[in-house]
C-alpha cells in the first residue's frame, strides 16, 4: 500500500510545487493524475516513487517511510517510467528487458530471471524484435520494450509519467489497452500522469485532479469529469458529452 | 546470435594474426618467431625483454583505453566523450610533469600516481561543469573538452618553460611503444579492467540516465564516481607507460558500437579486442614505413583517428540538425 501523508515539496522558498498533499493509492486499479502544466503531477509521482525524497510529510510504502527503505528494495516494489526516454546508448530490446531484473539479481541472471525476461517479452509481443536495437524500432515498439522491462522488474506498483508523449493515436490506445490488461491479468497497481483528459476518462478507474500543487478532487471518472471540477482545474470551459455511458470532454472553443 | 559468434571469431582470428605479426617485426631481422621457438639464445632475450612486453603493452593500453572511452560515454551520455576530449590525458601529462619537476626521476608508480590524481580531478571538474551547462548540441562538448585540454596543456607548457623542463615534456607527449622500461606499468590497467567487467551492467544502466538507474535501485553517483576513477587510472597508467594514444577512447567505442552494441556486459570483450586490433595495426604500420627505424605510433593513430573522428563529428552535426527539424 502507498500512502501520501501531507507532503509538501518546494524548489525555492517561495515557490511551492506540492502543498500538503494527501493521497492513498488504490490497489489493483488505474489511477490517473490530471491537471494543467505545472500543477505538480510529475513532482507528486517523483515523491511517491522516492525519486525526489519528500521534504515535508511522508510517503509510506507498506507502512514504512519510503525514505528509510534501501533503494534496491524500493526497486523491487515500485517501477517507474519517465516520459519517453532519450537513448544515448545502443542496446537491444532483450538487453533492456534484462536490466529490469537488476534489482533482483544484480546483473548476474539466474534461470528464474531468464524466465521472467522471456515471459515479459512474450507478454508484450516482442519475440520477433528482441534482438533488434532500440534505435532501430518505432516509438510505439520502444515504449512496449520499456513496459516489458518494467514487467521483468516484477513490481506490484507501476508509475508512468506521460507514457503517451510522442505516441500517435493508434499507439496511445494500444498503450492504454496494455496498461488496462496489466491490472486485469496481473493485478498491478498503476498510477499514470496523463496529459489528455479523454484518455484518463476512458481508461482510468480513479482520477485525481490537481491544481497548483493541491489535489482539487478525486473520484471515479463520472465524479471528476464534470464542468464544475474541470473548469477551475484547467482554467478553461469544458463541455461534457455522454457517449454510451462514457464521459467525453469537448474543450475546443465554439462560437 | 550466430552472426554475433562469427563477428567475434573474425576479430579473434585477426587479433592472433596481428599479435604474431607484431612479435615478428623488429630491427634484428634474423630474430623471428621460428628462431625463438627453436631455442635461439639471442632470440630468447629479444623476445623476453623487448618484443613480448611491447606487444603486450600495445594490446593492454589499446584495450583499456577503449573501455575507458566507452565508460566516459556512458557516464556523460555523450558519444563524443573520451579521455582525449575531456582533458583527462592532458591532465595526466601535467601530473607527470609536476612529479618530474618536484621529485625528479622517480619510479613509474610515483609518476602514475601523480598522473592519476591530476587526471581524476580534471575529469571530475569537466564532467560536473558540463552537466551544469546543459549544452544541447552534443558535438560542442568534445570541442569544449579539447579546448579545456589545450588550456591544461598550455599551463603545463608554461610551468615546464619556467622550470626548464620543456624537453622532458615534449618527450613524454609523444606516444610510442618504443620506450622500454616503463612498460610494466601498463599491467596496472588489469585492475580497472577487472572492475569494469565486474560492474559492467551498472555502467550500462547509468548510461540510460539518472532516473532510469534509480528506478532499478542503482546508486547513480557512486557508479559515476567509480567509473571516473577507472577512467583516470587507465588514462594515467597508459600515459606514463606509452604516452598519449589520441582518439582511441573516442573512435574505438563508436566503431565497435555499430557491430556489438553498448551492453557492456556482452560487448566488453569484443570492444577490447577491437581496440587492440586497431592499435596493433597502427603500430605495425608505424614500424614498417621507415624500417628499420620507426615512427611514433601516436602519429599514425592521429592521422587515422583524426579522419575517423571528423567523419563522426560531421555525422553528429547532421543528426543534430535532423533532430531539431523533427522537433
């Protein structure tokens, strides 16, 4: 279980990025963090994964202050993927997925590690690409390879920071379907920062709306995707339509 | 997989051939591998004290500098970083000069320690400043690094001039495998090479960035520091033993990458052999062009390496432009 208890974060004295945030991550569900640029979504994700240790307040991982857990132990429970990675070294898909086993075996793969790597590659349908170099495959395939690495890491919690950046619509939908499957098939708990509110509405079961470093509202898509919540969060006029029981946001200006 | 095996076999065959050829060449034309095998006394002495140490020095310095280059590229996430393009080699020279001026002729170990300390400090300074500057164009970094190296070189020259040690400095700034005596120092590189193999996976992981490393529970700063120590140790001991071998740390990892990739755990062996082959070849050429005399190997390496470096630099500038156009 991951609990955020009154966490505040600031880079300089007067500019607070997070203000007294409280949040309990819902197990075996997809939680989407939404909000305008600079709302503190990525910072909150960083604090929850201990990438940025909390300055005030505390993040509890299974009842223990996450700052007091060894990084290697955190890496066995929480996997974190940042916005589509810029690659500077040339490695194959399989190399990358094998890195996912590092917290468990320290780079010396045992038979069970090899099994996990193979499972992850198979699950993400990357068998034919496993010997290809990451710089030779498409953006969507590369994103799948990174997800495979996280699967090999075999953590109950997965945090994704804008996984749809630089992906076209087809790959974005494919990515969100994969994320949904991870929850349904493998019982993962997923927290994802999404830029496009409609992707959050369509795939998340829980949405956290943030503004100026605070959680304004959290709840099911039905509760959050309303003009009264979204208008102040994004500082914009929203029009919500119902399409087969799903809420869809129209946020284009119409005269 | 099979292709990988073949590539490996090819370079190993080349390596054996070049190593034997390197042993065969020498000003004493009646000393050859066959006379050595048949137990000729002169041949035995020549081989034991000259040719075998020389070939070993070529192989070890080339292999270790290739690894040092790849480590630097991994640490800085920049394909153009290397001991030559970050002031490391120039700082090692400065350290060697200081030890000479203040302590006089000392054992190679003392000289190497000075070179090591200077190389480590200069490289750490450069990498931390570069990280703060946040330069977008990757090709600027080696250019800035070469200027930085030039600055260190100029300070060394000024110090050498003041202490009337110009000749000494000129002598050790020429890379050559013809200096007997200090060769044993090159065996020091076996220690950093051992650690590079041991921590290979960690070095590859930090090459994917700080957040990526942290996600996998790798202590980024500690691995970077260890990497810089390895780089400085390799640069210093090879510099004291054979002098500067410019561009090796830069071009060998770049050339080897296209064949073997950058997963250090899998490719470190291929990388070392690849680098050894390149320098063995350069050394053989240097010894044959004006036979029975020889040219400094750093001249040959500079000519070939400079051209290859230019090609990569121009390619890097083009890809930088393409990336901008795409964004």
